[in-house]
């Protein structure tokens, strides 16, 4: 809350509670405390409106409409949640007064979005960096360090990336006993820096922590959903809801051939006792990859587990929704996907497994597809869908462990 005694700059950072069904948000600004506003519709008296907001933070550029601002007193703002296509899915909030002072400095750097390293699901081999963006940024530069650049001014980044949005998926596995560090800064259209570097954030994902359980898969296990939420939003990670913590070795976009190729690099150093394996969705939804090749890759992953003394537990696959995949990603789905998924899940049921598909069967019985309310983009389960996956894993865990132990003795 602001007050005449504690105003913000004329580029104030606004925040509100997350709506986990939102794709975007809409904000309206008013010069007066207008009574009896319709909470379900826009109002023509707004002096500023935008729907280009994709997180629950927004640096509001009031300086762009300085001629419309009241000479004295606050402006008033309200916000509502939107779905794809910018249709509203919630009423507007109540008007909130916003006191500003044009003499105060603006946000001079992006603000990293932090997750507690102790939270379940937070330990990721392939980290995803997220931050609150200054409105005037065109894109961003992200630097990764093996030492803290704030403590050693001579530290040099081990990786440098650019990102068009306020989120970056690291393409390199980051493991080790020491902490990795990252920072980000805004760039203008000309590629020149706008302001300072953000504060430095650190993270650590180490095999020496002796993880008993690891999860190995693609984006369904890496995390994220609803188009606007990424793996850093742990509410969209089914690992976050497990009874036991697990290290996340998943990588978004993986085919089973990718998982097989990176097994020695990414799984073996952690040597978990139990490896939860969930992959194949990207193979089977495409007509470029056959059921037979996907099964072959999974059998090869199972053999690698045996070779390295790791006990595998396979998860059957939830369904997808081709129409919603087209709407979200403009990607076609193999017309024969249902048959491929069914046969692949039957194959997985011959191994130590947890039958995640069973949790979705009751909700997809009419069409055999993932319902929109469980996975808006047709591919990635949303919060309730991720909770369904975790609930099935929790419920069948002891039985699956016994099966994996028996497999290991063979």
C-alpha cells in the first residue's frame, strides 16, 4: 500500500496474488476514485489500460501519461485475470489508491524471482531463471557464474545468454558441490544496457547430497503449464506435491532418444536409488517417431539403470488434447496418438511402474483427451493435473518400490 507519506515513483512496481488459471492480466488506471465500476467489464474512463502482462508483477509507466495524471492526490488501479485470447476469467479487483512522486528513482534493474532452495521440487539440474522485468526493456542478458561476482569482481561468466522474455531455460546441466550464481540486466533495442545488473542469485544441485529419488523426463516433469508458468513456479511441478523430496533431472523438450543420450552425463553422477522415469509424450504425439522406437529407447534406459545399479520406476502417460495443442503451440498431433499412448502404457505396465494414466481416465473417458481444466495448453497439466500425478505417485509408491527392488534382484 502507498500513502502521501510513502509514495512510489512514477514507474511503480505493482503486484497482486497469482491466479493459477491466468494466461495474462489486465490493468486499468483511473484518475479518480470512481464509484460503482462494473467489475466484469472495461470502463471507458480509464486513463491507461494494458493486457500485455504475464506475471503478477508489473512496472507501471505512469510517466508516459503524465499529462493525464491528477495534479494532487493518487491514481487508482485495478486488475483482473485473462485467458488465451484475452477473455476475462475473473472480475476486476477493487480500486486501490496509488500515490506517486515523479522525483523518485525508477526500478534500475530486473528483480530475480526466488524460490526457496528447501522447497520440494526446487532442486533442478536444468535451472530456469525468472525475473520481474522493467517495462522499457526490449530483451535481457543473463550471466551464469561458478563464483559470486559480487564477492570477486574478477569473476568471469561461464555462460552468457540473451532472452526476449523475463524467463530463461538453461540448456546446460548445472551440478556440483559449489554454488552457481546468475544475474540479469535489461537491454534496449540497440543492444545497449538499460540500468544495472540485478542482484545476484545462487543455487546448488549436487550429487554429493545423496538424493535417494530422482525424476527423469521431459517438460511434464520439468515443470510449468498454462503457457505463462514455468518450472520456477513450483505450483506447476508435480514434484512439489510428493511426500518425499526428489531431485529433478528432467529437461523440457526431450524425446526418449534425448533422455537415453544424456543418461550417463545427467543421471549416473547422482546415482539415485530410485529413478522415476516419465517420457515418451513428445515422441508419441508426433508422426515422425514410431511406437517401436519409443519402446526401444525406454528399454535401453532400463538397461542403463541395471548397468549402473539404479532402480527404475516408470510412470504411464496422461492423455493430451490435440485441438488445444494447436491453439497454444500451433503444432499438429499424430492422428493415431491414442492408440500409440495406449500401447505404450501397456508396455510400461510390464515394468516397475506407477499408473498415472489411471488418474486421468475418469476425466477423459468421453473423448480420451486431456480436459482443458486439467491442462489448458493440451500438453502440460496445470496445478490440479500436477497434483493428480503426485497423488498417484504417493499412493502407489510403496508398491512400486517393492516391484523395483524385485526387478533389481533379477
